[in-house]
C-alpha cells in the first residue's frame, strides 16, 4: 500500500474541498509552534502594501492571512481573494465578512481571468507546489502584476515535519514521494525563470507537541497521508509513542517565503 504524496491531484482536491481539515491544522500550528509570532503574522510583516494598492491572493483558503489585520485590509484599494474551492471561499467570506473593497472569486493560477498589469501585489502561500504546470502559473502571475509590482510566495523547505511524519508512518515495502515541486531550496531557481529579482526569507520555528490526541487529529486531517487512514487510532498512538521524549514530540519546521520583482 503506497502512501500518497501531496502531488496526488485527487487527494489535494479532497483535502481542500472544505475548511474542516485546514482549520484543524491551523489550530494545531497555533497551539504547538515554538515561534509565537505566528507564521501569518510574520508573512504580513514582510509585505509592503501602500494605501490604495490592488492586491490578489491566490489559494486564500480560509482567509486566515487577513484575520486580525483589518488595518491592512482597509489599506487595500481592492483585495481579491481567490481559491479553487468554493467551500474555502465561503469560509473565508464568513471569517472576513462582506467589505466594499474585498472580492471573493474562484480562480486557477494557470488561467487567471484578470487583465494584464492589474495588481500591485500578488500573494500565493503554501500552494505553488500543488500547481500542475508551475511555469504557466508563474507566467500568469507575472502577466497580471503591474510593472514594479511584487509577488510574495511562501512555501515549505525540504527538512520539514511532514517528511519526518511520512518516515514514521511508512509501512513495510511502501514508498513515500514527498512533494518537493516548489521548496525553499529549489524555489528561487524556478522563480528566476520568470522574475528578474528574487529574495528569500526564512522563518525560524519548530513544533513541540504535548497532547497526543491533537497529533492524531492532525494526521487524520491529511488526506494525502493515505496509509494513516488504514491504521486504527491506537496504532497511530503506538507509532507516535515511539518518538515521544519526556511526554512530548518535537518536530522541525522549515518554512519561508520569496519576494519576486
């Protein structure tokens, strides 16, 4: 039995069809991340958004990036939040509400419906590694970005907790092929094929997990980890127990972002 990777298109669509699983993962990271600034807060702190700018977010999910940042939302001339999932957009709308300068739209990064030179800033966080034709998607971002605009994109590194968990839950003879389509290690090279100037920023963080049941719920939310669904919850606990030290599980987080011009 093969453990599916996040490259599995069907698994990705299932995993992000609604916000339930994503909400579990966001809560999990908020609770157990050792860097209490918070990844979203760190991302926002690196954005250069001036009053009246037109902003596009691709793969907005639950809209979590903007929660608690009303001042930033109000600063935008137009903020368009997009996702492939209508369910996610409904959740985002519920979280952020109806605002005069905010629009919610279903969009595919590979075929954006916007005119050339429309946005001052484009944002794509934790989603580029899912894009089937990444270069086409990046060219679309470049097309809709104004001259002098900035593309901010966040992603995972290749020394991340998901890869560690995948190793722990491998069953006899199965293979795991982690999705390294777009990482902090190889992302700059791919971006430089489309953008002239690419700067990388690393976010220092890790996970210190003290409640086993939260870890079990997190794993159950990852549709792409197919082998986990074939295990009983007790078996999952048994495997996690093998990696518990002094009542806690410690895992690496390798996150960061690129700013492209």
